[in-house]
């Protein structure tokens, strides 16, 4: 249970970090270390070089920019959890963060690290899918932006090159009247979610749903957006019966099974977590919102 | 490539004392504290961030020392369980754990203490629920947690009284 031998690099600028990743063979970027360090200790990964990003201060920070909020990739989960800016502009993320590991891991873990590790049960991954985050990556050929829907290439595999680094994640800010909810089912607090659900509901002046989002984590190999459920809600009066009916359709979602949790149980939880998330989001949506 | 021999000199402060030691870059902070600095109060359980026994304070914030490289602590300030008592006077949390049967074998205790010191620094008046959430990342297999929660609430009360009364 000790890390394998590697060479260690601790650049101070993003430019130096990108240069190292582009020139070193079999290099791995180290962010908060809450996933990579266990994988090193268990020798699931055997990099020849570790490029530690913890001294690259330009990669940290939270900035509200009009109707978006920009988060540096190395921003700690703890700093997001206690940020009043995030609580105001992105309350779904604040709620999700209370489920992310424990205080000791959130003190080190970063948003960029979590998105790149891309565990399908990870809360921040589910939030990024729900809110259509945009991931900015930097590589030897410059910067590019990836819509989160295109970010997962497969199970725990982001669609970025080995020479690229995630530098920033941008989230759209929803209107203040939006109701949000993040719920998950796990055996113990802080465990990986067996199934998580993130919901956003915005109502129009007549009390009908004008915008809806439902994302599920832990169910499949990548986080899932339930576009059929969203379409079935938009334009409708969100009655308890409607929420029950649309949540029930999540029972047929394609789910993965493992030795602990059969696929059929994940499908059942997908249905129950969807209903709870939508009900909670609805209860928090401001019904007095003007149609204008 | 000489990666096996890749070492760096690490300069850091642990419990207020300055140290400078060479260490292989792949060495975890927990092993560095125990094997190089001989501070064996920090316990190593699972070595993959689950059990919480190796929790230390890194610049005042709790962290798993098995999930950090020693080289990452260069230039930083660490507090381990050895740094909590003031000479022979136990930290109020340590005294309360003793009073409330908050430890039995003691393996989880260093991680419990550092985690709870951070909690009480952030929140001097925690509820029992706050304490349970705070130690949700620390596994204890013998006390059953009840004594730890009771001890924390008692220590918090004594620390509040002490802060208001004397200093």
C-alpha cells in the first residue's frame, strides 16, 4: 500500500504544467489527490511522472461573470461548500457538496479533479451534467471548451487528451425563482451514492413548468440526463400525479449491476430518487414568479 | 531515469517545530511523519482515505495524511495528535474522551481528535448531529461512537466556559 516510484514535478504556472504534460511520457496530473492517491497506494495506476498542480495558484478561484459562474479547476470542494457566491448562484452544487466524501476529503478534493476522475456516482459530476456546465481545457494547442454532455467519453474517461488539463468549469446561473434539489441514496453518509438525482424546476406565471432538468448519477457508466422526463414536464402544471408518473418512467433506464447492487435495484432507486428530487425542487420553486 | 532514487529535502513545521529531512518523493505524508520524524501518534489504517485514522491538520485544515505526499507538505504547517496537549495538560477534548469512555483500543483516536479539533475551531457550539457528521469519515470499531459524541459536546461546553471565564 505504498505509491509506486515516479518522478515528481510541481510547476507554479499553468503554462509550465501544460508543457510538462506535453513532453513527459506516462505523466499523471495530481489535483486534490483524493482519488489519485488511493489509486497510487493500491497501484491501480503506475505513472512515470506525477505533475502536481497544487502550486498553480491561477487554477483556483470562484468568479461570478454575469449569468455564469466560473470555477477554477483546482478550487477545493470545501471552498465551494462554504462560498456564499456558490450558495446564491448555484445552490444545487452547495447541496450536492454536503454528500461529497467527508470534511477531511473536501478540504483537499477539487472540482476539476472530481470531473476528470469522472466516477459516475460522483456528486459534482451529476451537478455538471444537470446544469450543462462547460469545461475549459488547456493543452499544447491552446484552450478549448467542451460542453459537459460531450465531456464523458465512457466509464471514468473524460474526452480530453493526455496532454490536456482541465483549467476551468463554467456553470450557467438559473433564475432565483428556480427550485433545486440534490438527493442521493447511499448506505452511509459520505459513501459513494448508489443512485443520486439532481433536479431543477422553474415555473411560469401560470404555475406551469417552463424549464426542467433531471440528472441521475450512479445508474449508468456515465451520468444520465433524463431528457424525456424533462420534456414531459415542460408546459405542464406540476401536480403530484405528474411527478409520480414521469418519475416512474425512470424505472426502465438502462442501469449497471455489480456484486453489491443489481441493476434492477438501481432502476428502482432511479425512480424513487427522481420523484424525491422533483418533489423537493417543486416545493422550493417560487410560484409567484411573474410570467414576464 | 532514476525515479526510485528521486528524493527531495522537505522543510516543514510540525506541532510548531521546524524540521528539514530528505524523503523519497513517493513517500506519503503519514509515512514521513511516522518513519522519518518518529511521530508515531498519527496512525495508518487503510491507506486509501477511508478509515480516517491518519487525519492531521494541514495549515489548520483536517486532511488524510495517507492521501498526501510528504513533498506536498514542504513549506506548510502540520498539527498531529502529539501537538494537541500543552505539556502534561491534555487538550480539553483529550480529557473529555478519557472521562466519557471515548476510546478503547485508541487506534482511531488521533484521527478523531484532529477532526474534532477542527470542528470545534469552526463551530464552538456543535449539536450532536454536527459531531456525528464531522466524524462520519472516521471509523471506530470499539467504542460505538456514543462516548466520542458525548465527550465532544462536553469538551465544547468546557471550552466555551473557559474562553468566556478566564481568557
